[in-house]
């Protein structure tokens, strides 16, 4: 009985050790100290494809501030001056409802793709992953070598080799961070303002200089020191996946049905006869992981679906003569039940909602007027009796030009029985991105007013083109 109990205790201890990863994140030890990750340099078809995708996205990011559409930048998010430009279209605070709706569409989009495709965004598109794995990590490999050389360099004394390599690496890191910081700053203040800060004397742009240094230092800290902690400790997306993922979600997964039980490879061994799985426990999937996890433990918070483990495992499987795909894109249902991927009811519902929101969003953008008109009755004034049975109301008019084109403006009352009289010039002129203000009278015959408050419509025209129709109320005497 004692031997059975001893065996049970041993199995329980092994199980506790195997599942200890669930008690803490992979980059923090039991004492709460940071565990520095030395990932092995990945290689393979997924890594090569991700490299091409990253090159395209990085080229787009760094060229973005210089691209102009009709004289306006591709993207500008100037919060201080409340000027926002997206794809050359100027958006004003009056268009804030579009921003709210676009944010809602983005949230639904993220939920949909996480439910169906897991964290594919994190591994392929996220700027943090692209900069870390495709820029900074590659420089580290180039200067310090692969993971074993990096670990050895960190442990050795501070000699000339270590000082030279570390200093070179961090100088390059900060230079790239400076470039990244300035690029993001250009998306906020515009490339023209950015060029002025760079070329003018620093004393004339203390605030701009401070912003450049601050942005650069933050990016340097993130990519040189904080690294994968951004994904595991700061970014909320990783924590959301525990709520969003289900058994049908496609993630980077280990096929435990085929791989277990794990055992080292022996020459000319019949693994099936010895009840062994295809996993030869080579640890390559662990060594290449940039967040330090063992994908064989299942989906985890730290996994960003970077596919490094897929490449490493496929490479080993090919060498030992076993089928590839032991680690692959798959869902829990695919692996546990041998089913192929299919859309669930929830993913279909999200797709319908997403398409509807995209349709409404596209409609709002297409119907967005080139001007924003405010027509309000002058405060504190009732109607005016003009004689000859005529009643007038005085209105204050404001028109904002949302475009980068100057244009003449005239107004036209759509009601046939009324008339419009401008105070001052009959025609207004709107400067590009400008504001025009005026006042006007709208006049009706008493006999044409059926009630005290009448809804009327005013057209805002540039030439023969109707830019916007404005609704307001006309007050008259009580009937």
C-alpha cells in the first residue's frame, strides 16, 4: 500500500510541476523577478512571409507622413488643434459622431476576428510585434549572435567585446527609436511642422524638441527593455482572448492527440509500438518562442501567434521523417475531434453585424457634406412684423468649410411661398478649411403660416451644386 501511495505522490508532484505555468506568466519567476527571454532566431516559410508583410507595413508607416491626397496628408491626428485628416479627408469636431461609430466598427471587427482567427493580428500586423521581431531583434542577432551567444555575452565580464557590442546595439536601438518617435509625431503635428522643428534652432521649439526626445525615449525603453512585457502586462487584447476564444477559434496549437506521449527519438524505433507520440521533446518550439512559453501546454495569455514554433517544429519533423503540422493553425475542436474548420453561429452573427456596421459607416462617409452649416434663430428675438402682412425671423448663420478648396456660397429657401434676405452680401465666400458667418432674414406672408412654429428648409449651394440642406423653425403669430 505504501508503494502505491508513493507512486501516487510522485505522479501528483509531476502534474503540479507540469501545470505550474498556469500560476504565473512565463517572464516572471516564483520570486516575482523578471526572466529575460533569449529566443532562438526563427526561420521557415511563415517567418519569411511575415518578413514580407512587415516590410510592406513598415514602408507604408514611414512614407505615410509624406503622402498627400489633394494637398492633405494621408493621416493626421492633431488633437491639440482639433484637426483630423484620414485619407486626405478633413474631419472636424462636428464629425465626432463618425469617429465614435468607426470605433464601434473597429471593436466589433476585433471581436469577430479574435473569435474566428484568434490573435492573428498580434503575430502579423501589430506594430509592437513587427518592430520587436522584425527590426530590433534582427539587429540584436546581427550584433550579438543567436540566443546562446547572447546569453553567454550577458554572463561574461565587461570586457572590450561586451562594451563594444552592447554600446553599438543600444546606439542603433535609440537611433531607430528616434526615427520611429519622429514618424509618429509627424502623424500628430504634420510633416511640415516636423520639418520646421528639425531644421530650426532648438531654442525656438523647446516643446517640440522635448516631444521628440520623449517619444524616442519611450520607444527605446519599450523595445530595448520592456519588450514582450507590453503584450503580457500592458496590452488588454491578450487578456481579452480568454473571453473571446472558444473551441472553434483558430489559433497556433499543438496537436496533443498526435504528439503525446512525448519521448526522445531513438534510431530505428517503432514509436507507435512503444506507445509514443510524434513529439520528440526537442524543446525547439520553446527555444524560438519570443514570450518564453511552451505551446504544448495549450493556448496561453503570452502567445501572440507569431508562428515561430510552427516553423521550428516543421523543420524538426522534416529531419526525423515525420509528418509536418504537429504545431499548426487549428482550433481545439479540430484537434480533439478531428473536425475541419467551419464558421460557428456566433462567428456568423458577428459577420452579419460587422457587414451591417461597415455598410452604415460607408453610407455616412459618402453622405458626409463638404460644409457644416449652423442656422439658429437669433437668441432673445421673436418674429418681426414687416408690414404688408409679412412676418420675418432673424437667423445667425455659420458655415464651416471641411475641404481644402475655396468656394463661393449662396443660400436658397426651398419653401416656394417664403423669401430670404441676407444681411450684407448676398453671396458668401468660404476660404479652404475656413469659417464664414453672417445673418439673414426669412420672410413669410401671414396667410401662409398655418401654425405658430413652421419647419422650413434651407439649401446651401456652391454654384449649382447643393452642398447641404439645413432644417430650422420659423415662428409666427398664434392662430
